C-alpha cells in the first residue's frame, strides 16, 4: 500500500506540469476579445452608417452581414525556427500618416468657371485625374497647355506660362508610372510664390468629374493622423488623433478649424466622423466599429479633409490612414497546458463562434548568460469547428539547447486565416520555469539518462524558412 501511494505521488508530481495554466494579464497595447461573436449575429447598430451607390472613388457595395468565408485549406501545419540575433520584441506602435497635400473632386463645368488652389509654399505640384466620363478616360484627359493659371497677383498665365515639369496624360501612360488613365500634371513655377491660385480650362463643359491633387513638398505645414491602437476588433472604439505640425515636427501655430471625413470598410460601408479639439489642442474623433459584414480582403481606412488658416492664407490638407479590423469569431481561452515532449510544447486553448482555419504564433525567449533573449518562433494552424478547442504550439528542442529557464512566451498571436484578421496579440503571454520544462521532457538528454523514453511532439513539425509561415 505504501509503495502504491508513493508511486501515485511520484506520478502526480511528474505530471503536475500538465495542469492548465493561465496566460499573463493583458498589458496596454495588447489585443484580446472579451467574447466571441459569430458573423451576422452582432446586435451592434451604428447610427452613423451610410450606404450609397456611386461611381469610381465613391462606389459603395451594400453590406452582406452573413457572407460566406473564403475557402482555405484544412490541412494542419506546425513549424518552428530559430531567430538568431533577433531584436527583442517591443510594444506595437500605431502608424502615423502625414500629409502635405489636398484632394478635391470637381466637374468640367467647375473647371471652366475656375477652381481655387490654395498653397502655402512655392513649387506646388498639381495633378488632374479623370474620375468619370462618357467615353474612355484617356479621351477626357486635359493637357496642361490647355489650362490657364491665375496667380495670387491676378495675372492670367496660359499655354504653359507659370508651369514647369509639364507631363501630359499620354506621356504618363508611356512612362509606365502608377497613375490612373487620363492623368496629367505640372508644377507651379517657383517665381509665382505661394497663395491663392485659380485653375481654369477654357471650353470645358459637362458633368465629367476630375480629381485635383495639390502636393506641397516645401510647405512647413504637415497634417498628421494616427489611431490609438495597431489592431481593432468589432465593437472596439476607434480613436483618431490629428494635428497640424510645423517644419520641426512640433505643433504648428496655425490651427485646423475644420476636420471631417469618413471611415470606410473593405465591403464599402461608410461611417462619417467629425473631429473636435481636445484639451491638448489636438483634433480627436471616435467611432464604435461595426465589422459584421461579408469577409472582404483589405484594410479599413479613414479619409479626412482639413482646412485652416495661417494669417490670411488658407491651408488645405487631405489625409488617408489604413488600419485592420477583425470580427472576433474566436479568442484564446487563456488556458495553456505544457505538454510532454522534447523542446517546449504548449497546448493553447481556443474558443470559436464559427468554424474556420485558425493560427497561433509566438516567440520563445530564454535565459542566455543571465540575459533573456529571443530563441525562436513557433507557428501552428489548423481547422477548428465552433466551440472549445486547442492548437499545439511546439518549439523544437534545439531552440532551447543553449538556454535555460525561466522561459517566456511573447508576441502571442491568434489569427483568422480565412477572414484575414488578427484576433489576439499579447506582448508577454506566459512564464515557464526550467523545472517545468525538465519535468515535461523538454530536455531530451535528461530523460534518456534516467531511462525514460522521449514522447513525440504534440504536433508534426516541419522546418522551413520563416517567410513560409502561415499568412497573418
């Protein structure tokens, strides 16, 4: 009886590592879902949603909330690779969009009457692009020599006077540059200075639409915009911050008086947003994100137009900023099991509201010469049905051969491969002791020394280059 109890105690101790553990608490900047939501079942209603039909840049597709998921492979894949010399991962920083340009859509009739161009520095670049026309866009293109520029002093300059670097639509087409058909461009001569110009096209008429783009590379005024986070989920609050900066990157003495725009989803739905000045003097706007729509590849985007004044000169800026938003059809349950096998083998709990192919990816850190360093990345993807499941994440034994515990799992991701969404990102996810790894058989040589067979890894492992990882 005593021997039986002793063996039971030893077996319990040997498998204590298999007890479920919890991921570390989330930190600022981490992304995680509070609950899973199946597509087409969200109760979120956004009163700001607008849906309209149009042409060209204004085209909006009607939403389909229960769209089918794109077809993806159901074959499981599990791999890991070393990351020699990799820099330690840091908190994700949202991208900052910067703009020294403006956009304006006009008709041929408006061009005939004259369209105002406001500039704050000499040498502004002007681009005129055909948006819509009855025939081919190339036929509706307007040559710069057919345009008249009226400078701030009121002088009328025609047939290329006041212009330099004149490029017609046919020349742009032959140059194989990424401009739309029917695009022509020129630069205002530096001798004209800056201020309020007018662009006219004599003889233009009709409802054909054109996009005028004015770029001011030498302007001291830059409009910036950024999101508060790098990734978003359906139901999250999108927070946008914008300000006008001077040539040194500091807030400009000139202020934006009006900033408005809209957020557009990959499926074409538009959500108007209006910015207001906050206590710091910056412009801010917020929007609760409704991502319950047919899965369409692509990013969400904010498109905004700003206007302001410096002394008596108008400032006009347009800015676009893209960011990802995902439907939280799955989430990590926060339960993790350290499974038997050589190396470090984790079973990560996943809760899903809809069947799909999901991917878990993470980077393992270990102690090398007393310093915590990145050792390698593991990546696993498999098909999961709706409900509770798990995905095995295996770090090969050679990845930990030159390191000791404590180990840390960092940069932990959960990805929806079918709908192309980031569902979870955590900077620091789990701490694993050296003794836990040894008890789980992570040190294969140690197990062999005591005559215990080494268990196979929790999932098949295929070694290949890092760029062969499942898409994120």
